[in-house]
C-alpha cells in the first residue's frame, strides 16, 4: 500500500519538477521588470505541460519511436509535454509478434525517454480487436481467452511501476445506435472478456490506473457513450477494478465536438473514475480550430476528475490524419493558433485539482447497517487459467448477519504458487494459503459480498475455499 501511495504521489516526477523550476526561473527573469507595473499572474504556465501541471493535470502527446531521432520533434516534445503515449509500439502486434515471444525494444525507447525527462507514460493498449498479430487473429475460444490474459499479464508485468495509466481495453463497443458490443474474436470468447482483462491488469500492475478507452463516446446522447457509461457503472457496482475512462476525442466535420462534451466528462467522473482525453485531434485550421481546442480544454478543467489531455501526435505532419492538419504544431514545428488557444485555456481554466488517490477497488460494504452478531461466511473462486499461470478472483459472502472480518483458506494444487494478491493480506504462497481482509473490506453486511484476488504460477485452485468470519 505504501508503494502505491509512493507511486501515486510521485506522479509529477523529479524531472518534471526540475523542468518546472527551470521554466519558473526563465519566466521569473522575464516578468521581473514588469512586476512594478503589473501584478503578474500567479499561475501562468508558458508551456502546455507546465500549465497543465499547475492545475494538477498532465498534457501529453502520442509519440512514435522512430521520430525520437528527429531533433525538431524531440525539442517540442521535451519542451511542451509531460506525458507520452506510444502511438503504436505497445500494441499487441508490436509487443507479442509471435505467441510467447515478447518484444519491447521500441516501446522501451519511448518509456525510457519519458522517464529520463520526468514524463508520465500512458500504456496503449493491452487488449484490442485491431492490430492483433497474425497468430492471435486466427485464434478463438478458450485458447484466445488464455492468450489474451497472458498477454495482458506479461506486458503489464514487464512495465509494472512505469505506467501511469493503461488503456486496458480499447474500442470494444460498436458504432451506431445499438449500444452493443463490437463483434470481434475477443468478444466471441464471452461477454466477460473485458472484466477478465481488467482483473489481470490489476494483478500484474496494482499501481497503474486502469482505463477503458474508446472513440465516438464524446456526445452524451449517443448510444455508444451510454453503453460505455453502463459498463463503467456496472464495473464500479460489482467491484471490477477500473480507475479511468479514456475519451479518444478525434473530432472532424463528420464527428464534431459536441456541445454536451462537458456533461459527458462530468457524468463519467460522477461514477467515481478519472476521465482522460486520450487521443485528441481536431481537424481544421485557424480560429475555428483554435476555438474548438479552447472548448475542449476548458471543459476538461471544469471537471475535477478530468486529469489529463493527450494530443494524438505533435506536428500536423505526424498525424494519422495529416491532411486534416488536426494538431497544435505545423509541419515545421511552429505553434499554431490552436496551440495558443490551448495554452490560454490551460492558464485560464478552473483550479479544480483532481484528487491524486491511488487506484483502488472500492469497498463494497455500505456503512449503514447497524452492528449485529458476527455470522458465518462462504467463499467461492473464479479462475482465469492459462498455460503456466492464473488469476483467481475470490468472492466472500456474509451469512445471515454482518461480519466484521474474514479469513479464507485456499488449497493450491502441488507446484502452484501465489505471486501477487490484492484487496487482501496473504499468508503463505503454496499449499493452503490464508487470505485475510484488509482494513476497508472486513465489514460485510448480511447476504452481501466483497471480492479479493490473487495471481499465481502453475494451476489455480479448483476446490471451494473455506471461510471463517470474525
Ligand atoms: O511502420 C510501417 C511502415 O514500415 C510500412 O511501410 C507502412 C506500410 O503500411 O506501415 C507502417 O506502419 C503503420 C503505422 O501506423 C506507423 O505509421 C501501419 O501500417 C498503420 O496501420 C499504423 O496506423 C496506426 C493505427 O492506429 C492502427 O494501429 C496509426 O499510426 C495510429 O495513429 C492509430 O492510432 C489509433 C489508436 O491506436 C486507437 N484509436 C484510433 C487511433 C487512430 O486510428
């Protein structure tokens, strides 16, 4: 837990602070002469990252590893941004090109650059119907489910402690008016594939915020937005680990910035998750484009849990939609009117600093039931098993009266070993392992449940666990 808090409070790393101090010194020299005549603004950042940081937020960019040798590109990146998202280098085809063979070289270049310069990293993405390697495209059923969970576990474990937020699942809902899940090989493994991916990600890196990320989820009245909202609400209700929602926010004439965007941001935030604008680009030019950037930034700053904005590229020529000139810098690296509007909006916006709490799975016990005689409990286990490892989720259910604590015994098959657990205190790693409640999930009201989990190597438990209440 201390580790979690340390990582959370260290979000604006030493490098960022150093860069912030440098900016402050430089800016300080510039405003000194003017101080007699004007009271300079106490919080006027001169770069996107510094200005966002003054509001407790980050401002990031999607970065391509093969551009890190472009000095103009890197100059802007290091000057303006305090978060990066690898544009393609952490996708499934990049990180597991052959089943069981993981390659992190290009992703590492970006992660190392970010860490050396005090920037956060958004991981993108662990599970997606697109950009799958060929071997995965040809899989289905339980083999695919296991392969997907193994991918999530291996990649998130490799980057454990280095990722601020993971896009655990990307683009799982269909466009249009149905609000249905997108058909894909992953969806056909069962409707619970998304929560299984989130549980595996939490097990692998308990300190990273876990996001669901999608596009066309900006307009509050769209069916797809409502479908994602319902997914997040369901996860929060059932204690499935989720910390954030990513709105990609690719805007153009066919998919314009909606007037109810702030309502969408606030509505997601009200579910108890952070909201991140993850892939912002706005096609257009001049004042019109600048004003839309201004609106997006102003909306984010008005919502306390809108914790950061990432633009999907640096210069227009770096964009996946370069002909739409959708970014903040032109092809030569000059600041566009959209840049100025964005910086002004960051400096002018609300001062609602988002909370910097670590990821948590919320306690599921409302504190309203009066104390009763401690009663019994039962426990059941559900398993995601793959070749060589597993994630187990254990549900503890109180009997006919409220319990104030619980101890669960889980018998592991020979050769199996617990490597990691969450929402519990574990004793032992093999044989019969004992799991006790932690401070926030000991109280369970009559007939209600709480969940904890653990990850292990070998074969997961198949017998029903014992449960003792206190
Ligand atoms: O690097 C190769 C190059 O060697 C090769 O010659 C060329 C021929 O096609 O392809 C190049 O790779 C391309 C890669 O971008 C790098 O430019 C891929 O074909 C191309 O599919 C890939 O497109 C990416 C796309 O996702 C698909 O994964 C875009 O760069 C990237 O901006 C885009 O990002 C997505 C987010 O992940 C999810 N949300 C939507 C967003 C925009 O589509």
